[in-house]
C-alpha cells in the first residue's frame, strides 16, 4: 500500500486529507506534537477501515521531525506522499506573535520561518532521497492565502509562508522530469465554522479533494482554494480565470501572468485564511 505522511495532523485539514487518501488505498502516518490527539485520529480512521499510525514530532524540533519520518518509513515501508500543514489551532506555539510589516523584527519573524520554511525543508530532506531513488513521490505544502496575497496585520506570518511557497515552486521546477512532484496549496478561506461574518469559509471536506486532484493530475505547481459564502467552492489554479467553476489546468510557463508564479485570489483573505492563528476549533 502507498503511504501518506501528514505533518501537522489535526482534526481539520489533517483528518480530511487522511480520509481522502485513506479511502483510496493509502496508509497514513500522522505527525503532530500531541500523542493523545494523534491516537484519537488513528482510532477514528481505523473505524473507517483506514490504517494509520501516530508519530509524535514537533516541526520546531527538527531532529524529532526527521526521526518521526524515519519511523514512519520503517513502519509502512515507504512514504509516497508527504503533506505539510502544521497549524497552531488552540495549542499556542511559544514565541508566535502577529506583526505588521513595519513592526517585523528578526525576533518575531524567526519563529515563523522556523515553523513554515525550516520545518518544511527538514521534512522534504527526510523523504526526498528515497523518492528520487524510486523515481516517484509527491511533496505537498499548505499555507493560507496570505502567502500569495499578504495582508498587513500578518506581516511576519505571511512573509514566512511566502518564503515556503517560493521554495516549493522552485522545488517543483527542479524536480521536473524526475517522477517526484512538489506542489503548494494556498487555502484562501476560513476553515470550518465560526469565521467572522462575511468572510468566506469552507469545510475541510470541501477542500481536501483538491489534494487528491493534485496527486492524480501530477502537473500542477500550485492550487489556491477560494470559496464564497453560500456559493460552491472553486479550485483555483495558476492562470485560471477568476471564479473558475471547475478545476482548470495550469498554462505553460510562457503563458503565466507576468506578475509572478502565482494565481490571483478572488476574495480578500481574512487573517486566518491568510495564514493567521486559528480562533475557533479546527
Ligand atoms: N484553519 C484555518 O482557518 C486555515 C486557513 C487557511 C489556511 N490554513 C492552513 O491549513 C493548514 C492547517 O489546517 P487546519 O487548521 O484544519 O489544522 P488541523 O489539520 O486541524 O491541525 C493542524 C495540527 O498541526 C499540529 N501542530 C501545531 N503545531 C505543530 C508543531 N509545532 N509541530 C507539529 N505539529 C504541529 C497541531 O497538533 P498538535 O497541537 O498536537 O501539535 C494541529 O492539530 C495549515 O497549513 C494552515 O496554514 C488554515
């Protein structure tokens, strides 16, 4: 069986992505800080016939991340898809604050870089050599919409997420033709219930299928998920028309928008959708 490793496996996106891949024949390795919460997810997936196992790790403790991924490979035999999406939720991460761009300091930016970029780089380095040797594999990295369209109140958080996005897009370029694919997912909505009035939201179950879509298509560097309250969710890929009602394919590099690698988001991101701290259970 192929194996999906989710780094930052929680009850929101982590569980939904695990279900999406697990229902299609994947075993699932779940990585996060809290063993009790991981065990609960393992049990829930087990009840649905999905084989999962817990590997406690903290993305800010890079050796623990590498060790956990090694243990997952030993347990399942390989890691075929890696998905990186840690989020603080209701478990505060020490040193995390929000800062507008003019108030960004090395001190308030560094933890965000450690969390977003260094953790992702560490995870990729733990699995990429085996994927390259196999000539197959997928690396998926998730951020909020602010990695593409930053908002001032998240100056430090968005900068770190944008750094992750830039690195993923370039990893995608480097890996072209290798059989291994790297891709970035920007979720430009509030996830779950309890978002501010007027802010677009979507459930993890609405968002998770785009990860499988990425896996199956194998030709996308990036997807931006947009949703509008009361309207169907849309999958937005680089170069697609705004509010495209269906998934569409990324155009060749020469046809991409001149402003950069990424697509335009259709909705102004909320602080949380832009990558800010969660304010409700997720
Ligand atoms: N929630 C939103 O509204 C929103 C909006 C836009 C984008 N996003 C993106 O969506 C992804 C998260 O989805 P979600 O909010 O539904 O989260 P989730 O999958 O429900 O949970 C994420 C999990 O990450 C774990 N985590 C936190 N800090 C960690 C650390 N230092 N090391 C390892 N694991 C850690 C937490 O478990 P432990 O506490 O046990 O470690 C948490 O349960 C992130 O990529 C985020 O940027 C979220």
